[in-house]
């Protein structure tokens, strides 16, 4: 599996993310065709080669029709919706400081006025004629239905809705309303839908790589909104990253670097945050923003490659996980089972307990939990709240994993899904999927082991390489 590393040293926004994917080789026409499956009109796409402090990449924009200037602060020039060559480039004003997702609760009738440095964003219902017609714009529930009702792949639908869900959850908490009733201003909704769904389409076109990211950094300063002056990070950005348990560090740049859409993309897709580890860079793409930052070019660097191992040219996959452990001598079996269920529900990769002998010869259990680095603090809190532990040990471990795939085989009892593990291109592990085998065994009235054996025999005769 390929790995996509997002180097967020200068922040991330939805348009910069798509620009980086296009620079990595995502086909603009395929991206455009994928977005057309939404049946969402009133916009066209623009992408061009551009530079920021000598770094060349792709500048991606969403141009709204029927509007001469929207909240991103750039004029809509109705050019051809294609990927332009460098000599066709024209300056656009669309960067990481622009792209708040422009949401509000139905209970809030006031204007939204965001001021991000050189970009002034005023979002009253009088800003756009078509906004007045809709009143409150598209709600999250409407956007979700739009995505689910499209002909996009099930993976793109699932991920796009999940990204929007993170934004709606954050805005719902800020405004004090259910996520379903959070409404996206009409103009902001179109931009957000294109950026979020387009980003998911782009990842699928790249082969749905594993995503890792640098520890996100945000600028400093203030934003002016309807709630008054708020310090950067913007409320939604902070809430989205906080909900996922992603640590955020501010840098000296006096601008917003991470937008809510960028934060939601990181929160949904990045498995972990930190420096690059054993990654061979096969392609490097740059998504170009607008800001003229003082200390760094306003670009998102995306590195696509394969994980490498220092122990040899094996084709296994590698990653890093956090191991959480605590010794318990006064926990009941019921509570232990409950904690394990809760940990899995909150994203733990594995949870198990081992009998141990503790001090004063008391019998106890060692409760162990494996998780992604971004989930470690949240799961540590779970252990401290739900068990009798006074402390949790934590360390990071590297893993080597077989390259995995799932295949379906036909047996006398029905179709069984089998998980394969490969090393050096050869199958070294094969495991029939338990739930499928259990269901077939119950339906046919045969022993479970017979279904397992039939699936493995079918795998051998199917000629799976």
C-alpha cells in the first residue's frame, strides 16, 4: 500500500489539498467527471501551475457562477474548466486564510463576518441573491443526502460524509444545536462540497493510500466573527482537531494557516502525526495557497511513496502504534469487558488482558491496548476514567505487517470472504472471515470448522496467485 504524507508545515485548506493531489498526478478531467456525479451546478473548476517563493505546484480554485465575487475574495473569471498550462496562468486570490466553511445554526440569524488578515469575509444573507432564496443555505442533512444520492463510489460517499460530519459536529457544539441542523451558506456550501468531495475523489484516484501527516501548526492573531474577536485557531478548527485528539502547535505566522475544512480532512484521513519515518518519496506534489507568509512558503507539500525497512527489501507494510498498559488487581470481569468494548468503539486497534501476579502476591490482570498515535490520549483518558487504574504506561512501537487483501471464494455452503497476507508476493497467511463462516454454518446446520475447511480448499482451487 502506498503512503501519502501531508507535510503541513504551512497549514492546510481544502483547495490546497486538492492542488497537491493534482500535482501528484491526479487527472483533472477524472476529478471533474467525478464531481459531476453529484449533480451540483453553479460552479466550474480551475487549476493552473503557480509558484510561491520559487516552489512550483498547482493552484486549485472553485469558481461560482452567478456571482462576481464570493467569500474567498477573488473575482470569478469564467475561463475554461481545464488544467491550464503555466503560460495560461492568471492570478487568483484563494489561499488557506480564505476557506472557512461558512456554517451557522438555524437559531442564529446574525451575520457572519470573518476577517482573516488581508481577506475580509462578510457573510450576511444579503451578500448573495441566491442565498436569500434559500434562507439558510444547505444543512448538513441536505448535503449528506446529496452525497448519498449520487453515483459516486461507496468509499467516496462514506469518507465525504464523514468529513462533513466532523465539521457539523464542531459547529453544532459552537452554536448549541444538533449537527443535522447546522447550515452551510449557499456559496460556502458549494465550495465546501467541491473541496471535500473532490479531495475524497482525488484520494481514490491515487489508489486510496494510507495517509500520515506532520504535526499540524497554526498561525497566531485574531479573527473577527459574529461572536466577537476570536484568537486563531478559529473555533471550528480547534474543535475538529480537539475532537480527534490531534495536538496543535502555534507558530509565529500572524495569519490563519489551517481552515476548518483542512482540519476535518486531517482528522478523518491521517492515521498518525509526526515526522516522516522510512518513507521513500516517489512523487512530491505542492498545493499552492495565496498567503505571503513571513517565515515559510504558503504551500502544502504532499509526498507519495512506499514505506521502506532498514532490515531489508521486504514488501511488508510498516507503521507505528502506541501501546497503553496498566496493571489492575481490583477490577471486575464485567467492568473489564465493558472497557474493552468501549476501547474498540473509540478506535483501539486491539485490546487484551493477561493474568499476572502483582505485589503482595495478589492476582491481577495486565490490560493492554494498541492504538494509533492520534488516539492515544483519548484512550488513555478512557482507561483512567473507566478502570481502577491510577496510571497508564505508554510507549510507541513499530510494526511490520503482511500486505493484506480480501478475496471471495465459492464453497458448497456459499460465498466466503478470506483475508490473505502476502510476503515477498506470496501468500503466507489465509484466514476465512469468521462472521461469514458462522452465518453459513448456522444456515446449513454444519460445523463451523467444515465451512472454514471448505473455504481454504476453495482458495487453493481458485488459483489465487
